[in-house]
C-alpha cells in the first residue's frame, strides 16, 4: 500500500500543471509532495522486491528494477517531445501524471507482498527472514559494508546528476555539438546506463549459484568496474576527439551505475527483513545529497575556470577522483558476508513460490525472470511456481470419440533449466516435429 500511496501522490503533484491558471507558484507548491513521494521510491521498491527473492538471487531482480529507472530517463525525452509539440509544455507534466495513475491502477490490481515479507501481524511464511537477533541501527550504519555502499552510491549519483544537468551544455559549448545532437547523446548515455546493469546482474547470478557461497567478494567486481569508469572519466576530460568523448560517455563511463545495484544487495545482506526498509532508505538520503551538491559544485568549477572547457575539465577530473575512491573502497571494504556474520544476520533463501494467478502476460514475465535466474526443480509452465493447477501435474484427458476409454496423459511441465538448456530442448522438439512431418509427407 505504501508504493500505491506514493504513486498516487506523485501523480497528483503533476496534474495541477494542466490548469491554464497554474502560474509560478503551482510548481513551487507541488514540488514538496512530489519530492516526498519520489525520494523514497527507490529504496521502498527495492525493499518490496527483496521480499520475493533470497539473498543470492537478488542482484538480477535489482538490476532489472534499476534498468526500468534508467530506461524511463532514456524514453522520456523522445516520448514527451511529440506531446509538447502537439498540446504545449503543460502536457509534459500531464502525460507523466496520467502514466503514474495507470501504474497505480495496475499495482492495486496485481501488486502483492513477497513470500519473504509477511504482512504485519501475520504468521511468517517458511523461509522468511525472521531468524536471528535484531541488530541496533547504529551497528548497521557504521559497518564497513554500509558506509562503503553509501559512498559508492553517492559517487555514482554525483556523475549521474552532473550528466543530467551539465552534460548538454558541455557538449554544446565545449564539444561544439548542436543542441539537438547534444540531446541525442544524453539520451544514448541514459540507454547505456540501463544496458550495463542487466549483464552485470546475469554475471553476478552466475558467480553465485543457488545454494553455494559467492565465489568472489561482493565488492570486488563492482569496485573494479568503478575504477575502470574512473579511468574513462579522466580520459574523457583530457581528450579532444568528440567521437571519443561520446564513445566514453555511452560505454565505459556508464559502468559507474553498477555500484547502485551492488550497494542495494550488499546492504540488504547485512539487514534483517524488519530493519531493511530503514537501512535501505538511509543510503538514499546520502546519495540524494549528490543530486544537490554535484550541479552546484560543477557550476562553480566551470565559472572559476580560465575558460569554459578548462572549467569542465576540472569538474570531470573531480568526478574521476571521486569515482576512483569509491571503487577502491568497494574493493577493500564492501564485504557483506563478513559483516553479516559479525552482526549475526541470517541469510534468506528463496522459498518455493505459490501460484498467484494473474493475467497471462504477468505469468509470462514471471517465468522469464525465473528462467534468467536458472531455477531448477518442478515448476509451473506459466510462472515457475509449485504446485500449480496450470501445469504442475500431469492431467488425464480423453481424445477422440466418447467411446474412447483409454485416457491420454498430457506431459508434465519441463523441469526448470537455464535458458541455454531450455533453448536446446525446444530446438530438439522442432527437429522431431519436422522429421515426423517429412515421413508423413513421403508416405
């Protein structure tokens, strides 16, 4: 219900701008409820998502969630521009407000709490994160994992905020691109930010098979990617080639966003379910400060430079140093498994899901995500749960005339397998079908 209330408040804060009498005071007044709804949206969504998955399966779903956030930034400009051209700038606010209301209706109809997040006052579900002692918040917020995760998210959000506010001006004034070209590059950068998250989630999933301990420390991969991104930012600041700058923005510099997924899952690992909302929300407060400080500091450095390009060079070198420091700290101190053992926090495992019904589209989406996770065992052919009346057990049906007494059994669902194995089975089935068809034609 919290996500539903936030969505309704966020949408309601957008719609007053459609009024013709709305002046300067209207956006000023609506920014307060807008910020109140939007600020905690990410940690609340992650907290809800983690109620569906055990610790070692959370990286990929969290990455998918972050891809949605980055994809929204990438799609907003090309989708809102036609609405503005057709109906005026007020419909930029009205369109996103209406989309928010549609999302709220969908969430009200199909949103559910996960099996690892029992409703308040209800009996915990099997496997729920209720074992272990409650850790004082001071111990959690002063742990090396939490401090490193918060600083890494701060550095990533610093670069993201500077890119959204100053990158178009930099590309226009310093790189010599037109306004339209600069906007296209910023959109491509947002797409790059989304693209890097999903492969990282898949690789993280492969590095920690279900039931096995992680092969590498959680902070090692994310920290090294941050260091690569920092080097790319420094090269971006020094090179003169516009093509090279664009390639760096869309590619290696986007690796900074990986720490946003890593930090969320690492913080969740050292926290019991009852404390997870607070401990996930605290880093949001830290990295939100970067959204305030980054545009301000970047603007001051640009103004203080001997020229506009020189000022931007100083600003991007500062970003490179900040991201590099976050990467080194992540490699050295982001150790959620070690801190969880020290704090006495147990690890949640994903329990067998129970089929929830829903539309065919929702069940297909669930199945795709479970296939990406590489789950094994018997499961529903629609959504991956067990047991399920839609396909969890073979059913006897009669085929032919009413005189037929011998039942023909439908095959049960295919056991869960990684995507590659499932594709191989589908190809083998198609080959057998073609062979049978060929023999029938020859006869």
